[in-house]
C-alpha cells in the first residue's frame, strides 16, 4: 500500500505540495464522501461518491432515523473509510447534519458510525451548518453579497453574506424529506408550512434586492432543469444564474404539475424528482420575502465551507480562479513561467492599445494566459476545440460563466484562427459583446506572442507595443531580429485586423 501510494503521489498529473483529505457528509437524505486533492483555495475533488440513504425520511412523524436508512448509511461509511484510505487521505473529517442531531436515536447512530469510521464525527448545530454553507459561498465566489440558502433533506439554513458570513444564520425544518413527511404527502399543506415558517425571517428580509445563493442537491437539480429547458450550452452548475422571473415561472410549473410532466424533467435524476416540487415551493416563498435580484446556484456548500475554515488566513485571501489556473499551468503547460510572462505582456499591450479593463476582466485575462498552453500535447487539428471544452467546463470557482467564455474563446482563437467561429458560437453567446471582443484581441496577442517565444520564457519581457502617429508598433530589440518571418508578419496582420488599427513590426 505505502509503495503504491508513494508512486501515485509522484504522478505529474497531481500537485506535489498537496496531500489528500477526505470529508464525509451525513445528511438527512444522502451520505456523501469527497476526497479532495488537498486543502486548497480552489478545492479539486479526487474521488466523489454518494449514497441515498433517506435517514430522515420519517423523522417528522416518528422522531426517529429510518432503520433501513441507518443500515444503508453504516454500510456506506464502511466503504467510505477504506476508499479514503486507498486514496491516501491523511485526515477524514465527518460531518452530520439535521437528521442526526434531531432524531431520538441520532446519538446511537452517531456512536455506531464513529465505531465504523474509527474517527470522531462532528454533529453540526443548525447555526454551524448555516455558517459552513455560507463559507462554501465565500470559498466559491469572489466578494459574494446576499444570502446563502442550503436546502437539505431535513432542514434549510440561511446566512447573510457580505464577502464573508455576517451574523449567526438561521435553520428551519424545511428540508424536502421533512416537508414531505410532515405534510403527509399533501403538497397544499407543505406550501402552508413553508409560508408560515418564512413569514418573519429577518435574514431574508434584511437582504432584499441582493443575490440569493442556492445550495444543495434539490436546488441544483432545479438549476439543471432550467439549463435543459433553455438549451444552455454549458453544463457547469456553479455560478449559473437566472432571473427571479425565470425562476418563478419554472417553480410555479413544478408546483402546479408536481414535476411529473415538466419538459426536460428527464435531465433530473429520478431520486431527485419527488423532492423537486418542495424545493420549488420553498424557493417561491423565499423570493416573495427576499425579493432578490437573481438566483445563483452554487456547487460548493457545507463540505467546502468546512475545509475553507481550516485554511490559513493568507490562503483564504488568495484568488480561487487564479489559484486554479496557476495549478493547471503547472500541471499542463510547457512553461508556467512563460504563462506568467504572458500576463504581463498582454497587460502592457492592452494599456498601449487603450483597452480598458475592469477588475473582473483583468482576472479573466490573467486566467486565460495561465491556461493558454494546456493543450499543447494534443494533435494540432484539435487543440482549439479541446481548449474550448476543457476551459469552459473546468472545475473552476470564482468565475462567472461569462468569464469562462472569455478564457475559452481567447484560447480557441489562439489555435483556430481569428475568423473561425465554427465551434464557438454557442459559447460566444454566453459572453456580452465587450467580453467577446476582448477575448478575440487576447487570442490575437497569443498568436503573436507564442510564435515569437516558442512557448518558452525570456523573450516576451523584451517585446513591447507603442503608439505611433498612425497605429502601433511592436518593438523588438535587434538581437531578436531573426525571429522575423512571413508567418509572424501574417499573425501581426491578424492582430491589426482584430484591433482595427495598424500594427507594424519595429526592430530597433
């Protein structure tokens, strides 16, 4: 085992500085284990498995954990223990939520589970659950402002966020399984319970007009259904945003038809479909009370929030997108140092061209530079399409879908040329015109910069753009004069066309 693990950790596709960590989430509906590559500002799952156990299926009516669910959960924990060990996890963190803390036989289950795992189990209080869900939003977004709502099988937790969680948060017994059980399957009664419970919720009322961050499998299923119905070109759930009007229309349809005949429902797993109308009913009432500006779905929640809480303060302050992009460059690029030089070179070019950037656009450009060489091992005919697919669907956090489009398109144009939109129209539609133009300009700069440097460091810092009386010049020192050639001049001509201004090569 030790020899095998040692050889795995030497694999070049893994970050050497990190050591795997496992976190197990014992929820009211499911028990999930995720082994992450390590404690990082941008957590990457190494192995992920979930078992639907239904521990809290009848807790409202019986006050007890479901006996069959208990046995399924213990069986899952046995497997998760050995899987964690096999994956090389140094630490296993186990969290238990609403069902385990509320059930009469909850403490007995926790004792049995602790014996199976051979490690302690942290039974979260409602306020702790709200805090860690909110920290998951802090981990996954840059300066989030609004309310996080984590809907599980047994409860829902709300916490105000202004960059980081503010206040203590609240918990309410409005999970999907809980509502289904407490209402005895009467959807009308379930809606009345929801309305009564949210009537005076201060966390929601105090954040009117801000963003509602939806956490949990039921709401992610709702987001996936919206994607399917709208023909959305990306299947990435994290940071998928919809308007209140769109959310309301879909939720009303789900509550009216109980989800059975809704177009696109086949894209939702069968295990989620029965609880989806309860999630829709809850979201409708949340929107009535909070009146948010939009609904944003998060792939990160309590698990990631808990791991985020373990990070050193300096690591917490790092940019999650740039951290992940830097790691991708380290794992896949010919020269990470060259990628960092590309960041500085394109910044100088944008400034010389008079192209302004917002802080968010600057982050997107930097991340695009860091990921610009990740497909170099692919066949040349497919580098562009692979870059488009890998970057747009990468396990990034801290980036909007428009930002994904910026990064993916810039690298697509780098490989495919500046007029080839054959594969990119759907992705381009995610970005506004401003973002799309900057992506093409960045791609044009990549085409020049990589041809001058052969993807190796040391050349780009010697090159600079300067404004001339008519257009711009690319200043190249005399000792680099031999880089001049027909192909380079064609690339510079393409940059001129993209910029809408003349760019000339000036060797001095």
